[in-house]
């Protein structure tokens, strides 16, 4: 990681790294996902794996449990992705490995939000690495960042009806800075700070999916903000109850 990219991350709050992964690295990630989808996801409960339509396993849209796949879990602790996080935020404590999809015809937009609102940590200096498994563009839900928004600190969020995103930004993101859409190809990696505001539209394609894997890294020594965590957990449980995922 060169100094120019580190300075860009510090200024913008995100990076779009084209061709960052080698074909071999990408193939290993795909194999790890295939193992998770085929052998692990069917054994997990509804709060660990979420679907747009629980009667249709092909509509899997989100999970925070991908580290249960050995190939994917190993990349948290060593290798290219781990080293990228260290270069940007210093020593890290790996967290969850996540999956996001927008199945065609059965999906919703991703509300504008800051990951740091969900993380509930101090210091809130985490980063998320976003890895596409297929081309992602405006048609199937490209990620859009508010440039420099990490410098605004944690913003107010309100309850959201979007499954997988219990909270959404209370403000209009366009009023907070320049919106930058980031189309990506397999092998590219997006990385953003935990305070960087981001959002995505729905998948408007009739045939294309938008499968992505996210690696979350906290700064080493981060502690939980118990008040913020209790607030977030209560909101999450309320959403899951409203959708029949918890009692």
C-alpha cells in the first residue's frame, strides 16, 4: 500500500482498488463462498442468514457468519485483505465476514448509513472491505459513498424497514457531500471507514445478481460502547420481531 493511497483514504474515507485481488485469490474466495452457501447456510438460524423470501433459498441476501467457512475465515487473520486493513487503520482485530446480495426482482435499496453506527465501538476507527463476486454497476446496485463524510463523525440514524439494515441515516446524504458511485468488477476491492456514509440502489436487472463479501476489521484494543450497543440491539430485535425472525 503506497502512501498516496493511504492519504486518499484519509481524505475521502474510501478507496476503489481496481484489480486488487489476483485470479487465484478471487478463486479461493469464490470457493469459500460456495462451501458456505451449500454446506453451512442451511444449518444456521434466521438471524444468521437472511433471505428476501424465506420460502426461496435462492434469495439469500445477507449473512454475518461467513467466517464459518475455513477459506473465508483464514483471510481475516493473514494475507492481502488483512494487510490492507492494517495499512489503513493500523493493528486490527478481525470481526465478522459478511455476505450481501440483491437477488433480481426481490430486493430493496440499501439505506444510507454508517457502519460505525452498527459497530458501537470506541475508538470507532474501523474499516470494511467490500469484494464483488460479479460485476456491480448502477443497474444492479452499485455502492455509492459520500466523499469525505467520515470527517463528520457519527450521525443520527432512524429505524429502517430494510431487512439487514435496521437503521438508516436521518439526513439526506446528498446534503452532506459529493455522492460518488463505485462500479466494480470481480478482483476489485472497495474499502471504507466506519464513519463513511454509503448507500446502494435496488437491483433493477431482471437476471443479474449482486453478490458481495465484506470483511470487517476493528482497530486493535477497541472497546464496546455499551450504551450505543444496547440501543442498536433493541432496534435490531424490534425489526426482527416485526418480520417474524425472533420471538
